[in-house]
C-alpha cells in the first residue's frame, strides 16, 4: 500500500535508559551470508532488577547468539530474560491489528470517513460507517489512515528487550555482540592480459552486500575468507527486500591480511560506513603484474569437439603476487590491435593460498578443434575390457600450439600403449601434451585396459 498512516498519540518507544549517541562498532563479515557485530555503548543502570530496551540492531539478527558484558565492571550485570521484538510498525500490520475497530480514513479529495474496519485485503479499505453503511475505499484514492493508538506488540525498529539484574549502579561501558544474516562479501578481480598473454595486470576488489536492516557508521571492518561451517537451523529473521545502492572506494587499498585459525582475516585499516541496502566495493590490493601461461585443454569425454583456452599463473612472489586470494569472480580483458580494451572471458576461483596455481577458463578456442573416437571395445576375460581410443586435434592457426589432453576413467585401469609425455596421472585422471603444427593436425591412438 502506498498511502500514509498517522498516529494521533505520542508513541512511547524510546529506550528506558538513555544510550550515549556515540558508540564503537565493529563488524566481521563472512563469505556465507553472515556477520558478527560487536558494539560498545555507554549505559546508565540503577541497582537491582530492571528492564532495558536495546535498539538499533540488525533486523536479521540471530537473537540466540547475543552476548552482553560490562567492560567497566565485569560480572556485575546479569541478563535474566531476553525478548526480541521484530513485529515492526507498517501500514499492513496496523490495519491487521485494527480489524473490527474504529479508524479514520481521509481521501485525496479531502473526504473523511470514520468507521469500523471490516477488511483491508488487496489494499482497499472497507469500512462500516454509521452514516453511509459499508464503504469500499479504493487504495488509489486513500491519502491517510489515522489510528487512535499504537497496538500492543508493534515496535518502530527491531529491539532487544532485557530483564537484567545490576549489582553495580552507575554508567557502564557495555559490549554487546551478535550474529546477523543479511550481510555477505565476495572478492572480484579484474585482469588485463598483454599482447602475448604472458602477463596479467591484476586488480582485486571486495564487494560487501548489506541487506541486514541496519547501517553501520564508521565501523571497524573485518572480512574472513574461508569455509566456516554453519548448521542449517537458524533463527535469524527475514528482512526487507529493496533496491541496492552501490558505492565504490577506489582509494589505495588499506586491508591488512593475517592468518586466523584455519582461515584468513582481512582488516580495513580505517573506519568504513556500510549502509543498509548498499553494495560497497573496496580495493583489496594494489595492481600486480603477474606472469601467466596460456594453456589449451581438450577433454573429449566432456566437451566433444571444443578445445578450452585457459590462462594459468602461480600465486607466488616470483610470479608477481604471492598473497592469499579469497574466492570470487575474475574477469579478463585484452587490448585489440586498434587499442580498444575488450572482454575475453571470466571464471570463478576458489580460496587460493600463496604458492598455489590459479587456472582461469576463458572460453573455447575458435581455430582449434578436437575429436575423440572409441574405435573398438573388446572384452578380455570375465571382468576386463579393452578400449581403443583415437584423439585427433586440428590446428587452423598460423602458429604451433601445445594442447593438454585430459582423460577421465573410473575403476582399475592401465594404458597399454605408448603416449606422448604424461603430464599428470592420478587414480581417475590422465593428462598428456600433444604438439600440433600450424595449419595441421595430430592424431594420438592408445588402448586402455579396465580390470
């Protein structure tokens, strides 16, 4: 519904104790739609049992994860009971609460109707009025709806309600932490390949998507890269769906990286404001020139005639990088002969430690094709068979190429014939390189014995 509503009484929804307007906030964001919020606030307490409203929390908070501690006088405050109030004030919820009760509706033309609300389904308001009987007021004609008071149980913002016992009265510097859903981050990489595809200019960004229902002003921002295990049952509440704003910070990267447990922690070395319903991008590291290799791969069991083209680099200092890379999407560009920068492909990379290889699948080669044929299958004995396989690679380019052939087998198997130099061999995978001349072709034939 797009019309407005009015409350004719004062709404007493303020905290029972005044919180200081300044607070220290820190958020640690994980890769799996999760964040840890830690906040310090100055709070005045009286002695004994009392109620306390803690407002301005994320609407997707997991209330079972809340932890409270007095930093000024540790152990002097105990939470006896906690309630999380998330039934927010809104037109639909107010109308639901006021079924069979009196309200006042003003139309855009200025007409005023007083009556008992019979229904508000579909946005239209149906009133039982004393003068004109049942009136159907179309939502498009309604300007305001006036309610005599706020129904019990509705709040203007998500609120933690505590019953606490304070042994040490006075002002406390209190720390509250909780987990919330609705915040996620991922890495994005932009790379530009040189003319011979031997080097990439690599830039890294982190994108933080905040849909948790709260803005974090001047927060200490930390990002955790790694696969943190979470159970499937959560008690976080659903939030609002809205348009996303975008903000990009292209200043010099300020993230400090460190090993943390079995993960990697990236801490921004300056405060950052993360707005609700905003996608924020921050530079992860300074541009790096990384040595790369172009690798052609052919897996005839999967791709039939397609030959894949990949760029591969080692994440090492010697190659020009050598830092832990969070998982994310990498987009690759290249300058054409006319000088324009064109997009040539993208891929997702996993969390990659230093000194490990990264292979980026960009697409399929236009001028190189392959063909895999099983020429014969012969049963040998009761539980064995032999397959004769022929692989033909055709190169229509004006330069020689080397193609890595990938074969995948299951069970107990052996190669019964000579192959080009074997690049890799595992229980299920076999890789070997085939050199194919310019404007020519190369055929490899071999037999596999399955036992």
